[in-house]
C-alpha cells in the first residue's frame, strides 16, 4: 500500500515488451545505411508473416489514424460513393475522414455496444451499386464489440468495391485471414498487440485495392502508398523513419513469431473470456454481450456510479490505468484491455482490485467472486497443460 507500481491496463498504449524497449536504446543508427535497411526489410517481411498475408505491407511514422487517412486519400476521388459502418467512436472516425476528403458516404449507424451486421452491408451495397468501398472496424475498442469482417468480406468480394478494415486492435486479438476473407486494406498500430510505444502505423493492401491508386485524384503527399511501396522495396522508408520504434518493432515481431500469432490471439481471447466471467460473477453487466471483442472488455458501471470513479480509484489506490468510456459512453462504462503483453497474473490482480474498489464505493461484492471466475477459466485452459521449464 506504500509502494505502487504503475500498471498500464488500457487498450492502447499497452504494456511494453521489455526486449523491445531495450532495442530502442540502439537507435543512434543512420536510417540510410545498410545496417538499418536490414532491420527495415526484416520488419516488413515479419509483418507480412505475422499478419498472415501475401499482400504488400507498408509502414508509416504515425498513429493508426495516419494509415486510415492514407487509405482514403490514396484510393479515392472527391464524390466517390462509399459505405461506412459506424457503431462506436472509431466508426465515427471513419465517417469524419471520408467526409473531410469529400467522399459521399452512406453511414450505417448502430448504437454503441451493438455492431453493423454483414446483412446490413450486403443490403447497402445492393442499394448503392456504385459504392467503391466499405469501411469498418474489426474491433470497435470504444465499446468492446467486434464486427464479423469475414462475412463482410464475402459480401464485398462479390462487388467492385473494396473492404477497408481498421484492425488496429483487431490484429493480435481475433483471427483475421486477410487474403482468404477478402480484406483489401488492413490497418494496424504499434501500441496495441505489437507491444511497443505509439508512433507506427502499418497497412496491408491487396492487388484489388492497388488498382484504386490508378484512378484516385485526392491530394496526398506524406502518406503516399505508391512512394512508400517503392521505398520499402529498396529497404527504406520514404521519409525519415521513427528509427527507435522500428528497432523495437523488429524485436516485438521476433517474439510474436516465436510465440505464434495464433497463440497471441488465444491469449487475448482467454483473458477476455475470464474478464467477462468475472464481471458477471461480481454482479456487473457487460456492455457488448452479443458481439464481444477480445481486445478489451467494456463493463457497465453499477447503477448510480460514474465509471470515472472506478477509473480514478484504480489509479489512486493501485497505480493502475484502465480506460473510461469514450464519446457518449464516458462515465457509463469502463474498459479493461487484453491485447499484447498481458497475462493471467495481471488479470488476477485487476479483478481483485476491482472487487476492493466496488466495495469501497457502495457496491457490495463478495471478495473472491470475480477472482474465482478468472481462476476457473485459467484452470480449464492451462492448469493441465505442460509448463515450459
């Protein structure tokens, strides 16, 4: 109670993989040398491997929103018709970006906590056959809900449109067969399941999507997909790269390859399953129970309690940082993350802390109820499995 270690429990930034942090210390390297080109080429190749795609992958020194911006400015022209799936704060961001570039968007809106269904996408494409793209989040982190991008991919593949997926928190937390499901553009970010600090965005782009660059007339300069592809083929970035972050990414990708992307996904999904069980065991209500994501679990605050109190109590009592709700959900829900460098020991602590916080603020919880639920999930999943020495 006198020593409190800060623990980052948000869905981005996430806890850092220690060897990646150490790798950043070697960043006094020039980015136009063969030494750095080897690192850069390795990152591009390893990203393709862990993302499981044969498509081109590009890296930008930016937050994930930079790659979202690039996906619009490089592939479309003013007045192009597109479909936007919006069921949370980040779906709203897609709508804002396409509007900023003058695209004509049909926005399929669902309340926070719900998702846009593949049937809705299919119907929108039928009503608007001239639509050139569908934009969606794989994992809507603001609400803890996941979209069925596999079924959406099947629907979009039957048309001339492309499917553009913000998978910034989807990568590493849910299965994503980029090539097999027809996911034409898939966007990721460094500070999520890739376990390093914010500042890198990357995207995969299919041959079908590349053709759109030939007709796009929207202005762009820094975020130039063709230029970045040419530079990447030569082992370089078009502009001065975030050298330290590239070194960190290289180390993180080595770890993910060693672990296996499927196991990274499974880790997040098991933590999410345990968190949902714990919340129910404590008498709390899940916010997106029908389509829960594994990147983060959104939980409703107890009746009459502002979720900001829970967030503040985590920070003040335990030095732990969890996420409040975003947009209209601020004060109503809190979110506990599972993506990247999280393990069950982290979750045991988080849930024990939550039990204390709820009791201290007038919502009676039997101590151990939530923790026991986590332990039961762990026991079923891992206790009987062999432990590496």
